[in-house]
C-alpha cells in the first residue's frame, strides 16, 4: 500500500473555550452553546450533534445567558446588552442595551412574545419580541440584589427570579412580587456567606425548583410559598438546572463536575402520587458544569473543561445505535489549520491571532514506525494579531504560501508574504474590492491565482490575485433563487475548472469556473456535509456527511458514480458508522488516483476504491493483522478502508505536494493541563 | 404446571324436569369478566357476579313457555337476548323487571341458538343451519329463512369465534352417523362444509371446543374412546370458496386413559395452547370413579391437575376468564385455574412445585411409538421393582437401560430411580447398588429428580455411590452437601479404607501424600506417572528435609486416602456461600478441626506445586480450597478461637498465610514496576514535533 512520511505537529496551542450557557430548541432540534470567549455555536441534535454554525466571539463580551425565541437566538451578557444572532449568515444581527448594568440571565417565555433579563441593578426587564427587533416594555418591581436566574411559568403569567438568599415570584401582569422564598445559607463557616440561587425552574404545576450555592436542589410551592422538599446534592454549588419538556425529569449540574438527575415518579408502583426522586448521577466532567440541558433522549452538559458532553438516557432511547452513544465534543467541526501544500507552511487560526509555521526537515530514511532525525526544526515565521475586538471567523494560506487571508465579522484582510531566506515580511493589500468586506469561508485556487470568498450575501466571489494587487472578477450564484451559503465548505480542483460549495441547507452547488455559471446541484441528502473534495483527474466530487455516509458524484456526468452506488447498496461497515466525530478533510493522492484520504479526530483513513468493500463480517481495523501476514497473503485479506489509529486528537491532516502528510494533533492531556484547577475535592483520607 | 384452585358453588342446579339429562342450558359471559349468565333448563335466567357468588338479576318466563336456548348478553347494546318456544326472540335490558314486558319478536323458523361474542353483534343460528345477525333479523322478523341442512341433518354443537374483528360461526351436524363441520364466515358470507374424518370404528365426537390462536381456529373434539383430536382451520376463508364437502384433516393430540367402566359422556374444553380440561373421564390413578375434573397437557401428554367432583356429572363444562364452570350434583361450581407456561421439566415434575400434593400428581408416560420392542415397559419395570428380589431388579434395570431408546430413557430413569429408592427405604434388605450406579451412569439423573437417593446412600454408608453422585449431580443443595460432609468426616478412616472408590481420585490422593518427598528425592520423576504399587514404601520415610524448611510445615495428611478422595469431591461441588454457611455450623468441633487440617494440608501441598505433577481428571483447585478455608473460619470462628486443640493448627495456618501474603506483596511491587516499564514502552513521547514514517497495508 505505501509508506508516508508524517510531520506530527503538536505545537498548535489551541485552547477550546469553556462553555457558559446552553439553550435547546426542541422544535428544530438544535442546541446553542455559548462559550466564555463570546462565541456561539449551534449543534444539530438529530444529525449526530454536528456543529452547524459558529458565530465567533469578541473581546470583552461575556455571554451569561442564551435563549431561543421560536427560531431566533438571543444572548445576554455582562456588557449589559442583549444580542440577537443572524443564524443564516452566522453573525451578530444587533445588540440592544438593557440599561440595567451587567445582565446575569435571559429567559424567553414559551409563547415567544417576551424576553426577560435579570440585571445587576436588581430589575427584571421585559422586552417585547417584535418581527425584526426587540423592544423594551417595562421593569418588574426592583429588588435590592442582583437577579441571577430567571424562569417563566409555562403560562407566561408568572416569573420566578433567583437572587442572593432568596427567590422572588413576580406576577407579570402587575409587575409586583407575589411571594418571597428565602433560601437557607449553609451551616458552619459558610453561614456568613450569601446563598446564591444560581438557577430556577418554574414548572407548570406551580412547583419551583432552585439550585443554589449551598449545594441544595429545593422544591417550592408557588401557591403557599413554602418549601416542599430539599435535596442536598453536593458540598459545592449547584450551578445549572434543566427540566425535560414533559416535566418528568430534571438535571442539575454541580461545580464538582457531576450531573444529578431527578425524576418525577410515583413512590408506589401503580399509584398516582408522584414525587421528585434523585435517581442518577453522571460524572463526565472534571470542572464546574456551567450549563445543562435535558433534551428528550439525552442530557447535554458543558462547563469549564470546554467539552460538550451528550449523555444518553438509555431508558428514553428506543434503538441503541451509534447516534445514541455517549458523545464528548472537544474540538470544532471545522478546520483551524490551513496548509500551503507546495511550500510547507501551516497557518494556525487562534481566536485573536494567526500563526504561520514552516515545517521541519528530516534527513535519511527510516523503517516504518520509526522517527526520523529532524535536520531543521519547525519555525514560527509570523504572529499576526487581529485588529479590532472581533475574533477570526476564517483564514487561509495560499498553496504557494505567498498569500494569507483572514476574515472577522467586520473586516477581511489580505496579506502578501515575502520570504527571502530568513527574512519574513508581509505587506497588507489595501484597496480590496467592496465584495471582500467580510467572508464566511475563504479559499485559494490551487494555482494561487484566485481567492474565493463565500460572502454573507448569497454567493461566492471570485477575486484574482497578482503582484500588483487584487481585482474582483465575478460572483458565482446558484441557479435557484437567493440562497445563502451559510456553512461553507469550499473547494477548488487542480485544473481550476470546477468549484463546489456546500451550505447549511445541505445543498451542494457545483460551478464551472470557466463560464462562471452554476453547473449543477448534488441531490440533497438529509445529513450535513462535513468535508468534500474534487478529484484532480476524474473530476468526481467526494462528500463526507455528518452521519458518516460518503458519496462520490461525477461532475461531468451529473450523477453518482458506480463506486458510490456500490457503497450505498452494500452499506458501510458497522465500525465506520459508529465513529462519533465527523470527517474533516477529503484529500486525493495524485500518485494513486484510486485513493481517497480522510480523517476525523481519532483516525486517518485511506480508502482504496479499487479494493473490495468490507462487509460486517470482515475485520474492519485490520492493519495489525495485515502487518503480521506475509506479503503475498495481504492482498486477499485487505479491504478498501485502511485505517491508521496511530494518531489521536487530530485537528488537521493535509497531504503536501511532496507526498508527506502533516498531522496536527492537540492531545487532550495538554488541553487539560492548561485548564484552571478544578474544585479541590477530598479523596479518601487525604 | 397447571393448578386447579379451591372451587366454590355459584348456584344450585334445579331439578331436572325434562328428559334431556341437562340441568343447565348454558353459562354465558355477562357484561364483564366477573359476570356470568346462567340459563337453567326450567324457566329462569340469572346473572351472577362471580367474585361475590351473588345473583344480581333474575328473569323467568311464564308458565307454559320454555326457554329454548341459553341467554346471551349483547355487549354492543348492553341487552340480554333469549329465545323462548323456539321462535320468540326476547330482548331486554338490565333494569327491565318483567320479561313479559320486554321486546319480543316471532321469527319464521326454529332458532337453535343465539351466539354472542364480545363487542360484536349477536348471531342467530337456526335449526336449519341458516345464520342471521340479530339486528338484521329483528328488523324484519318474518323474513324467510332458507334451509341449509338436509332434512335429517341435526346440529349437535355450535360456537362462535372472534378474532381480528372477524366472526366465525362453527357448528357440527350429524346425519345418519356421518359428522360434518360447517364454518360460516361473514363479509363475505361463506359457508364451508367439512367432513370430520376419523379412524373407522369411532363413534360420534361427544364434545367440541374451539379457540382462536394466531390466524387459525383450533378445534378440539373428544371421542368416547378417550381420543382428543385437533383440527386447524384458517381464520380467513380461502378465496376459492370451493363448493362441496372438504375433508377436515385432524391429528390426535391426546388420548385419555379409560377405566373399566363404559363411558357414556364427557366434555373437554381448551384452556390454552397446551392445556385442556376434561370432565367425565377417569383419573388414571384413582380407579374406576370417573367424577374427576382433570387438566391435561397436550404437549407432553401429562396430567397436570385434577379435582374430584362430588355428585353426578352432566358432561358440561364452560371456561370463562380463568374459571371453569362445572355443573355437578345439585350445584354449579366455579373452579379457578392457572396454567403456567409448560416446560418439559415442569411436565415431568422436575421443577419444584410449591403446592404439590403427592396424591393428585402422577406422571404418565405415553408410549408414542409402541412398536419399539423393549424387554419391559416402564410400567412393567416399576411393577417388578415393587416386588422382585434385588438381583432380579438389578438385572432388569440393566437390561432396561440397555434396550430403551434414549428419549424414553431420559423420561424413565427418574421414575425408575424413584421407585427403587422408595422400595429401598421401606425394605431394609433391598439395596440395588448396581442398579443405582447404572442409572447414574446414564447421566439422566440429577439431584432434583430423585432427592432421596443421596440421603439413602448416606444411610447405607455407600460412599462409592455418593462419590459418583457428587461427580454427576450439579444441583445438590448446600444442606445435603453439608450432611454428606458430616457423614464423611464422622466415619472412621479404617471403615473408609475398605470402601471401593473411583480409582482416579484415590491415585490422586496417593500421589499428593507422597509428592513432596519424591520431588525432593529426585527430579527424574517429575513428569512421569508412577505405578501405584511403588508408593507404599516411600510414604513412610521420615523426611528429614522437612526440618530444613524454615516454616517447618507439617506435611502429613490428617485423613486417610479414601476419606481425602471423598472430601475432594465435596470441595468441588457447586455452592453459594451464603446458603452453605448456616449448614456448615452443624459440624462438631473435632470435625471442624480435622477438616481444617485437611484443607491446610491441601493448601500447603498446592503451594509447593506438588499437584502440578499429578495427572488426575478431577482435582480441587487452589481457589476452591481457599474458599472452603474462609467459609470454615467464618462458620466456626469462635470455636477455633476457644478450642485448645485448634491452637496449633490455627497458628501454623496463620504463619504460612502470613508468609504467603508477604510473598504476594513483593510480587505486587514487581508487577507495578513491570507495568510502568510496559507503559513507558508504549507511549514514547516525542515532544512537540517529530517526523515519523508510517506504513499502511
């Protein structure tokens, strides 16, 4: 099959940001995640939790709460503003100042008419949700301390607000407080510390559930204002609560990293009088859990350790499958590294800066499995800080290594790189065409002569690059009406003839670059495209989907290839389908036209289209077996999927033009070692 | 296993006025499962709430009128329907007091029965074989009714079956000794006639019962000679709608034993797919008296439950929602029953039954293929066992085991063993050891089949049989294991040495007692088998090498070879420690000490790896030995702490265990270091950057 020289790169210090808030939208099955750096991500719950959208954050914008109103997403933060997002274009739509100081919490009512925010100054402010904006309506009675948490009664007539040492119930109609529920402080030394009600949940039967800094989950009656029951869940704080839609299950996230589930079940089998009973404890986090969401079949939790954990509730799952397995999402589902294939450069995208590295060089040859002597170490050529407060949305380096481009929400910058021996200098290209004001996705043509930018408008802009500068050439638009390329995977083939773009509606458009016209559209598949590539010689578009399916589409014949049909007919191997991270890159090896190179977070795979497909009875991970077999027997035992599991926590794999592979790893242990220390817990007798 | 529970009387059966021999016209399901509708042959219809045994409503017709069919309840309209004087259909509601004032309609032909199934319109079956829905009939009562049957064809039995919202009316007719079954289906209306074909010489079927299972109707019918046949009819009519008479294929599914008396009547009703209730046939082991209600398993042909019925039997039997309704004597009894899922073990009585009275229980072996020539049948053999001399019995059992086919033997072995044991228990001179051994060797016995066997062997001090039983039985209760252990420990060694035991185990013991000295003497014998003849002289050599052992272990075996071999068998039995522990406490102090000494001996030997050189089929494992030491220490902790004679033993054991613990602690350290070495080999850390070569195949 073949040997590869692999550059194993571990110096990309990517740090995922901690998760601050979650909001689940049951109707569209999306979960929105807000991170500490102000970025907001949207995951598709029924499409293997694929990360559909990423809205990059800004400096100094601490999001504290997220809320869906219908299909609109709002956030509020300590900068005192309420932000609505434009999800199709993946950017901030507008921000409205609430004039109440930092906002600690935001909650929309079920009717979708109002948003309530809890402010530092002790007011609960109601905003009316209009067609295209939100409008301040009024304040509820002002309280003495800040409002930490809010929950609407499902009828929309009452609001429970968690504060310091107490919970207030407001009548929305009058704006007056109906009840005041006093939360007890802890015992002993913590007596003097205030009890913070971190989270409240208002159920339709009038029960209010609160989680506080004393470690209690308390149940209150809103009619009498009395405590019904309290559960001591932890010695530290209960930071987040979430209740299921039918209000029979509640999850609480604690700062110990545990998620505790409560269920509303009858104590005596068959009787009707139900009670909230603590049932299960999940421990999948090392740090504080800042947000939990009980979605129908699983508990989603996120916190300071920056991983999003989807823990399935197996009693709610009807069919056990790969889609219902425990899932930990560590890395974004898109590439943060771009490589200049011809010049051996790598561009690392951090939120606030870019780093350009030159790969090292080796000497001599080595046996498979060995490391080569590194003649020249990798070298950091450039550290490019972003102007302004916005974080980088996308970036790219041209294959020849001469051009660097990046875009934030507000601006796009193009640089030309001059490398003579050890002197590296860049010049910013000024006077960019108007269309290049901002981009969702950026890509250079393989001969580095053109830049393609998926705009926030509806199309792909084509800009030609030359020594003198850049010039707008034209715009590629899909045939059918005004479609937005939201999620862009963008790819150009070798001869520069075709361009394919995928959007968040799962549509893949193919354009002819010579005529600059739309050529055809690939049949829409139910799952999102996670990666694609156009084969340099056969002109076939190879697509990977979030549900781990793969398709090969012949651009010239405008139909799926025979190989693709065979894959669909025979089905993919069980182990392939059970992988839980999406494939992030599709590459082709010019020396072996039948090979397709793929990777996800845990493996690198070469598909040899000339070999038979494995069925469920064949050994899927067969590399070790093949290694032990003599040469002549390997042929009969091998199948199309050649999976290499040597690498893990892979962020990027790229095939360079000298046939070497670049594998950028980010070991999770390294990420964990850079996290702040978790809450100290007593272990045994220490 | 099916069970008949204690029954109770629902109502009395009125004096028989007419000659029809019938006290009750019918029992039908009422408005829910707790209500039944009893139509007696006089003039009244009564609704009973079964759980309360109370009537909740009663109606009667005027003097001179006759109820001509059982009343039914129409669940759709919540009305009762009855036919009087063959042609007058009466319909009334629960709160109607007087039947005379209720709705009535006179129809143009004689009605045989009104048939009602839950949640569907009742069906009226005319004597001439025609069928009408009740509502369409009442809409125009005087509509002409066609003749379906020929003139001298008489309906003997009829029923209605409902499944998948589809109704099927079945009725059987008789015409000059020929019996036919008609199947009337609705939507589209089809009537199919089947000829009931049975072996020649059979008289008329005396009882029918139909149930619906899956997409088929299972029809069971009983003949006076005790044969129960089953026919399967498809629920949906085949689209051909073939005219003419089709033959009804049937299969014999049960043949009931007959007594000497000639039977006149009987009834059978299907309870579930494997059980059928029969009344009017004699109990196989209760002699001539035929007034029994029996539940038979048709899969295994076994009698599952029976109940004696006092008084005259009317050959009528109904079954509604888990209760049998039996008119007998002057009463109508309700007998609840329960049919558990039948398994072969349950059918053969191998599963423990909590409520099993020996009297009611009998296992009947059905010779399905009687043409197999066997020297003796099981029944004959059992009879012989009851009377013959020991030698004859042993010979006959041996012969039987050789000749009987495997499948039969499996069933028969338990029965023969039971019979042998019960004879041995009553007759002190009767002990066919050979026969027991032969039966054990068939491997068809287990402890539960014949629980008394092991205790009998213990009483007779037949340790050979015990040993074999321990090897073969996998289900010996802990209490019995302990009793055996006690018996073995309390038997003197001298007596034990005379017992003939399994040679393999004895050789193992011999090897074990001598292995230590031999391995010290020379290495040449390490992996060879030694003829037992050579052993006796070596065993007594005082080994001065023992003195060199820093722990100075006492390596002499505390028990004789044979006792050791038996104890080894005990050690290898399956047990659960929680159940064993209380029984283990029954051992006396000397027994405990001897046993512990023996376990210590085994443990020391095993720790010196002596056993590895011995080839034997069954040897106790080191973990079994340790488990028993733990159990024994747990059970007799205080005894061992107090008893002076145990002091030395416990001290030695402790010393050795302590040394072992030290050793294993050191091993643990080594394991830890090796693990670290292994881990460090695995993840060679290359820092931030490396250029490697990988190869894909």
